[in-house]
C-alpha cells in the first residue's frame, strides 16, 4: 500500500475482525484453495492510487473469480485476458460518451495511476465461487476506506454503478463530493440506465469546475 494508506489504515489492521480475516485467508490457502487475486495484488488499488492522489472512486463488488483475471483493481483484468461483459459495456459507454474507441485490453491501471481508485467491496474470492468471501470482514475494511476518503478529501467524484455500490457510499457527504449513480454495467442491468449516463464526461466536467486536472480516459 502507498504510505498514506498505510498510515491511515494502521489502526484498522490491528482490530480483531481484520486479524480474523487474515487468519481465514491463511487457512484457505493451507487447504490448497485457489484465491484471487494473487496475494501480492490484493491491495493494488491502494498501491497504485495513494490517498493524496485520489480524484475519482469507482466501486465494484467482488474480484473476478476466473483464472488470471483479478489483479486488485475493480473491473480491470490483466492484458491478454478476455474482456469481461461488464467491462465491455463500460467501454461501450466510454465510446458513446467521449468518442474513445474501446481498447484491445481490459487493464485499467492507467486510470488508477491518474487518481481513479478502483475499489472492490470485497478484496478476495475463491476460484469459481463468486461472493465466497462475503461476510468475512472485507466489507468493514473497505467501508473504512470510504470513510477516510470522505473525511480527508473534498471534491471527489464517486461513480456508483448499481445498488450495492450506492449503499456502500452511504457515508459520503454530498455537500463535499459528487456522486454519479446509475444501474450496473452488467448485461443484466446495463440497459436500465447505465447506457447514456455519461459518467466520464460528467466526472471531467466536475473536476474542471473545481480546477482539478481531468482524467484522460483513453487506455
């Protein structure tokens, strides 16, 4: 994790629930269960987007649960991995919104490096078992991250796709930050308000209005 996150989350990592979460992950690995993302990538969102750099927050749910997909950034996959349907729809909206052609890969690190925190609600998952690590403690940890962002920052853009992300941001102060909400980009819900929501141009318009450098969404 970037040093600023290390400092802010130091007390959180000493709490009993977090220690139990780490014990759970150790136990699962000892049982030879395959956990995604790799241990070294779990906190990639915090490593690539230090607290002081955060401008935008995109909230996801679980890491991808297929081989080689998850690498610690919500919605992102490694280069060479087939682009998942939700991310394909994100790229379609990006094309519609800003006339940016979809890239040939699904790696969103370039966004993270510019200050887009790509944070999942739960940071690990078992191979082939979506939601398998829900209720183990990650939700408390990532709630604290949202609280820190709300407390320490101002003029952030929270891009909240779907009701779980919107509930996750219940602690965000609307007088301090912009919240952009729509349905989730998954094929099941994308046509119920995600397409046409223009989150990328609206984000940049808000940042520009606050004299904050805009995001280059081109990948």
